C-alpha cells in the first residue's frame, strides 16, 4: 500500500491574479529606479544634515510584506486542498489462479449430498465475492487443461465464468500435472508481490504429458507458491468414516511443501470454504 499526498486547488482560476501582483511589483521596481526631483543647493554645506527615517530604511521590507500578503490572499481564494490517498499497486497485491479438477469423479455426490463440482463452484463463487485487491484467474482440467479466465480484479466477471463450469466438458482423465502447469504459466509474467496457485482435485494423476513434480519444479523457478486441496468423500462404516477416494495425498503434500505452500484434505463444503479463506489470509501475511 502506497500513501500519496497531493495539493489540489478547488478554484484554480484565481491563481491568475498572481500575474497582476507580479506586474504591480515590477512597476514599483521600475518606478523606484527613476531619478527623483530635488532642490538645487549651491553648496553641500547649506544642506541640513538628516538621517533617513524608519519608513525610508524599511520601505523594501514593507513592500515584501505587502507582496506576501497579496500572494497569500490569492492562494486562499483558490482554496487549496491537501489530498491523501492510499493506492495499492499490482506489485503489492496477490495474483491467484484457481485450478479446478473437472474430471468425471467430481460429479459424484459426497459433499453433504451435493456433487463435489457443485460444492466447489459455490465455494469459489463466495471466495471471489469476499476479495478486494487480489487478482484471480481460473483454470479447469481433466484429461487436458484450459484457461477459463486470466487474473482479474473483476470478480463479478469471474463469477460468471465459474457458473457454467461442469464435468465432462474436457477430455476424460485426471491430468494434475498439466492443470498445474497451465495455472503456473498464467502467472509467468505476473509482477505481483505474491503469486499463488490453489489446486483442487479428488483423484490421482493418470494422464497428461507433464508430471505433477515437473510442474512443481516450474512453480519453484517462477516463485509461485502452490496450495493443494484433496477433496475426500467419506463413506460411513460401522466403526468410522472411511475415505473412498484415491487422492494421492503424499504427492499433493510434496507439491505444496516443495513450493512453500500447504496441503489440505477436505470432506465437506464448509471445510473447503475455510481452506480458501485460510490460504488468502496466509498470503496476505506474506505481502
């Protein structure tokens, strides 16, 4: 955050009167240089000796005071205002790319009866609605990955882009490495103080030409922090809740920790929302 202070005049046209003040001062100077009239004496001895009075000695000081007073009066007429503003530059903010898994398994119900993709979209929509100065981009992936929207401060536009996201729109599979690489590449030219990718998946990497660890290495080179989220569906058993998904938590943890991020495991919509808020709060502390 940068504080900017500037001087602004509400009625700047009054400042033109300073030209009149300057012209008057110039005329006085020219008049003072003219030879004055005097009396002729045949001898200096006949001139009575006299010291100049204080008006003569201090006449220039009086002129200066008058000029200063006139200038101050004109400036006051122009109504000067001191304006202070706080400006957040792009370099001081956070650029975030949300990478969402849209593979077929994300359509399965598990988050309080909702499909995981629908729960994720609601959470992302609310997350966008709570932001103020962070640019956010969106990438989706399954067997391939595409950029839905580049980083922007137009959260309403981003929310409109999230609405139609669904499973089955891309090639089948779960190309985590490809999705991560595309998200990181979006931030390649970012000048933000903090660059972040938040990757959400419910499965294991099983397709794509880029391995997740190679993508993580690319993130390290570009100074991008990666947070990974495993969407786990719990099936209740007689004794305990058992995870039915195949999230490669070891890999997700390795990707996150290797780039300075963190891995989160979530099993419901509320915990997913808390994770997004926590990540945003953590990144604010880094800036």
